[in-house]
C-alpha cells in the first residue's frame, strides 16, 4: 500500500515583527557561500509527542508569533537572494536583499500516520521527505523562494517541526543557532523585552584587501546551475550509545598510540572502513572520507560562533582501499585527525585566494569515489535542547536535500552523554553489506 499523503492545510509568510536600519542593507555572500549556490537547502526537523491537552491552533499561533520575533534577529532569513549584474565594469554578484523582505514561509500540514510509523521501520520512510518544504530546491532558487520555510506537520500522536534553510545563507552552526533562539523566544513569550542568549552577527567575513562584492565569471545562471536527482538509496539511523562511542574512541587511540583521536574521527574511520570493505573495490582504488568542518575557530583571529553565515568547508582523508583495510582502525582515524589538524588559518586563506582566482560552484550529486563517504552535520549541535511547549523531541530526521550514495550525517543521541546517531545513505547493495559487516555491527553493541 502507498503511504498516506501529507496534506498542506494552510500557508502564509511571516515577516520580522519590526525592522532596524541595518536590516535594509544588502548582505553580500562570501566565497564559501557563493560556492554553494547549486547545492540543496538544509532540511532538518524534530519530532515531538503531541499534547492532547493543547489544540493545534494555539500552538500554531505561538509558533508564528515567536518566529516573527526570531526573524527580528535573523532578518536575512526573511529576505531573498538577488543578483547584481553590470557590464562596465563587468560584475555578476549574488547577495541577500533584506529590504522590504517578503518573509519566511510557514506551513501547517497533516498526515494520517503515527510516530511509530515514522520511527519503527529499520529504514527511514520516504514520507518523511514530505515533512519539509522546498523539496529538491537548490540555494540559487532563493531568488524566488523563501530562504527559510517552516512546516509543522500533525501526525496522529505527534508534531513534526521541519525547517528548510538556504545553505548558501547558513551552515549547520547557524541553522541550529536560529533554532535555539526561536525556541528561547517561544518559551519566553509574554515577557517584556525577551532576551536571547547569543544574538547572531551578520557582518560577513571577506579576505583582507578584498571588498564585500565578489564577482562571478558568469553572465547567466544556467552556466553554473545543475539539478540533481538522487539514485535509489536506503537511509537508516544507527545509534551508538555513550559506552559504544567510548570504546571506539579508546580502540582508535590505543591502536595509533595516541590520545588525540576524537570520538567523531574514530566513528568516521570505523564507518569509512566498513563501507569500503562492503564495496569490495580493487586494492589500488583510491577511497576517501570527507568531513565537514567549521572554519570559525580555525581562522586567526577567529570568527565568533554567533557569526551567521556559511564559513564551512570539507577536509579529506584518503588512501587506497588496500591500505585502508590492511591497517587498523587507529591508522584510519589518524589520517582523519591529520586532515583536521592541517586545516588551519593558512589553509583556509589559501583556499579562499585560490577560489577568488578561479571561482567555481559546487555541484550536487556523487562527487566521491566509489566506496567513499562524506560526514556532514555534527553531534556537537544542541538539537534536542529546542522545545516548543511539547517537551523534549523524541527524534530528529532530515529531508531529501543533499543526499547521495555515501552521505552520512552525525547527530547527538537522544540520551546525550556523548552518544551519537549516524544517518547513513547508501545504495541498497552497499547498505546490506554494511548491515552484515562484523566490525561495524559489533561496535554498536
């Protein structure tokens, strides 16, 4: 039988409750952000138990009011992208137009499913992708689509709050920063002068000796925009308890005679080895593990964590399949640790200067070698600390966006304490191989 269809009940746009002069100024995108124009929006959301005592209408109104207040601080999310074009001197530059902003989109939807229908299957059901707006939208679509869309989907016994945010405007750090402030404002409604713990900083970072307007070497968006359809994938959540993570980390450090390997690096190395083993590539075939990395603290001087934007890159550990599988977990983890260590202020600035000399736009889809993986998101994000009068969320899920064979997202576990969830997207054959991989499955126990 086909799964029930998510029905949109109402849609509207939410504007900031008030605007300051700074919110009327354009915000030009940095080279990190311009490189993201052809990739998908971020789509992440939280599943809550529905309160029987509270009808949905008052909840929706409170969500809208608190969103309007949150947008006062995160006003770029109420705007749209715009492109400055001129011939003399030649210029093609994309920026956020916040002036007279149309607002963020807000959707109320419903589906005849229970929380168990979403959480019980071993694989994440495809219907979860319908819990998010802007399906398959790429960041460049922010010229005509809202940069932020909130979809509140009623289940029989649950509420899912899904957030789609333009990835050229914000990275994961900024995404969850917004979510946290929205939650703070929701809980503080009714108070005068609602305080927020960490106001966002909107001034963009640009290399020294370079102004805020970066010109792209294009005359039309069809020269760099491509649409991507993911192949058939299986998506599954693997949970690692606090104890399991500690064992994996200790094993990796012991095997490479170190105490510098992080939990994230050790877990990434474990999955990298298992996926490579399951794909059975030739021994001389290159395989890699890429990890998303936050540039804020790695610049000198560092950017504050409240910097609202997308100063994100990836680092890469690579070797041949033969070497990866002949060596132990600690050896693989040390490759990733070295890649992270080498990503310092000089490396970031060298990448930025190289990009300015030869700008490029990243393209969606599998840019990895077969049996390679990309680790996105972060278990350090405070995802379960966001509450909207419904208690602590019971699960986190994501939409269609930015998924391909080998894409993995790292989330904190529900119980905290260093536990982690891996959201793994693989081809059906490779997922079956992972589920049969002794080293990987025993590490979960």
